């Protein structure tokens, strides 16, 4: 039985690794968060109702039309937040999902995050908040800013229960500012939306001289069966809500983000160890992972 579980897990990891044309180095993939989520993600991919392609047709998601129709209203609220300096990096290292992005100058303001509460969004962005609340399939949303010279390195998102929608609000309208999904590039344009599968390798860069502001949404992946849709909804509600991060005091902080805050400070010692001796760090990391796997197996 244990070997069957191990075999299925490895099959799931290989499925994730070989999905698409662009891949992470195998060493990184084995320890990537998408590998830990692989058994769940293989379920999402097998029962998905949408094509297995990097980009999807936005027109097939008719419920998102009000966002594009009101993009200027949404843009105005985003620009007001910029004036108020509310689109920003996490101030307390309590954003488990996007902490690594802040190093590149990326900033965000949460408008919606699964079942978490963000009173600041309703207060500061009432029209955008109302538009998003009226679209149940949008499980998470934020304003995302990428400054000139900002770059997000190649990565996969860990959870395949959603698809990613970007709506250009105040962009450079320049081909030097783009996202690359599985080797295919898309340059943002004001008022235009794009839908893609974030479980393919993707990265982004703003090589222009202007800032880039978009509406960034996670849209629930349509599934082929009602029971599969219910499973997806349950997993999203339980796992992703736990990763909630605040804009302001009074916003909900999920358990995962609370634990991440602790691990971030503990990680400072890990980073010092890595800087002292990278070889020793790698050996220790592999030994700990093998030891944990052996412990789980023997239990």
C-alpha cells in the first residue's frame, strides 16, 4: 500500500514536471511547492473542463465581462490607492503566497481572497469590491504593480484549482512589458484581459520606463462533473483561505501566513548558514528531506 502511494505521488510529480514545453530544472522541481501539491493538481487537471493550454479564451468566461466593461472605474480606484500609497509589499512578512515577489519591487493590494475578510478593500475600493463580489467564480483578486525594471522569475503556482485572469489598467502599453507563459508572450494593454493557466511555467518583466498596474484575479477552474467542482471549491475554501494576507490592520490573516511570519524570521538563520557554506547547506537540506520521507514511510 505504501509503495502504491509513493508511486502515485511520483506519477503526479512527473505529470506536473512534463506539463508544457518549459520546465524547471529537475532538482528544483522535486523540492518546489507545486510538487508537494502534485496529487491534488493531477486531480484538477484530469477533471478540468477547459483545454490544457497555456492561454485560454477570455470570451469563454462570460461572467468576467463586467470587469472589462468597467475597467476605467477599476483603474480609477487603483490609481487612488497609488496616491494613498496603499499598493505595497507586506510590512510584517505575513504574505505566504507572494513574499518572494517583493524582492523584485512587485506590490499588491488585496480586494478579495477566498473566504477571508478584507474590510480595507470594501472601504477604499467600493466599486471594484462590488463588481468582484457579484462574480462568485472570482475567488481572489488584487491590484498588482510591477515597476520599471521589475522581474518575476520563472515559477509555477502551487494550486491548480484556479486559472489566472489579468486585466490591464494602467500599463506601459509596450511589448517590453510582458508575461511569458510556457514560452508564449503576452504584453499587457489598458482595458484588455488575458486568461492563462498559472500551473504552466510563467515569468514576467517590465522592461519599459513606465509602471504597470493590473487587476489580478484567480478564477475557479471549471470542472467536468459537479462532484469534482464541489471538491475544488472545498479545497480552495479551506487551503487558500488559510493563506490570506492583510492590506491593513483589521484584515484577516490566515493561519499559513501567520506561520510563514514565524518561519521567515527563523529562515534568517537558514540564510546565514547557506551564505556560510552552500555545499553544507545543500547536503543538510537533502538529508532532512530524505529523513522526513523515511519517517513518513515507516509511520
